[in-house]
C-alpha cells in the first residue's frame, strides 16, 4: 500500500460512510416533502371495528349494494352505499372520505359519486368544520356516500378518510359488501 493511501486511510473510510448517509438524508427529505401532503400512513380498522384517529372515532363502516331510484347503473357496474359513523367528541375537525380502495386483487380505487347521482343533499358526505353553519352536526353523525363499482368487486374494500391537518396519516376502515 502506498504512503498516500496509508496516510489518508481514515478520511477515505469516513467518505465511505458520509457519502451514502448524505445521499440517504437528501433523498429522504425530498421524499418527505412530497409525501407529507399525500395519504401515506394508514390507521387501519378491520371489518366491524372502529378507529380512533386525531381524537375522532370513525366506524365501524358498512358497505351495502343498493339500487337508486330513477338511476340505472352503467352496464357491468353496481352501486355501493358506504356509511361511516363519526364521533368528533365535540371538536370541529373537518374530514373527507376520499374513496374506496380494493384491498386485494388489482387494488383499484373509486371516488364517491354523490355529485353525479341523485343523492340526498342532506346526507353528510364529509365532516363539516364550520361551527356557525346550519349544516354543522352536533354530536355523533354518519357520512353516507354512494360509489359506482364494477360487478366483480366483492371485497375486502378500504374506506379511506383524510383529515388535512393529519397528513400523511389517514384512516382506512375495512368493509366487505
């Protein structure tokens, strides 16, 4: 071994540690800047169970196949009505039901159809957070959302709810229609 390699052995070994560590920290920070605004880390409640997340109790959720009056489902699809009981324990935290995810198989994802089908506007499709609004529910209430899914969907499915201030954490309630 030459004298230069021998005299710089410690610095070279430090480089072997510092360079990958620096790259890891940089890439991790860049990933976090993107991921903190996306639902990334679920709090999961299995079928028939409730989940406590951010001082709110969600569930247990249900998914029921329904037929809507005056609305025909497109060929090869069906309507699922998802109901999620919510108890905010007096808080005014807002939440949104972002969609329904197939937990097995292809992992497909469906958004709610409450704006495209004739859905009772008095049903809650999210958690209102304005206490001054007449729509603000006092006490426990239910979120009711319709979905149009393919006929071959059987379950289990994940009902996903987001609280914006709690991202990247979110709630996933498992249902089987």
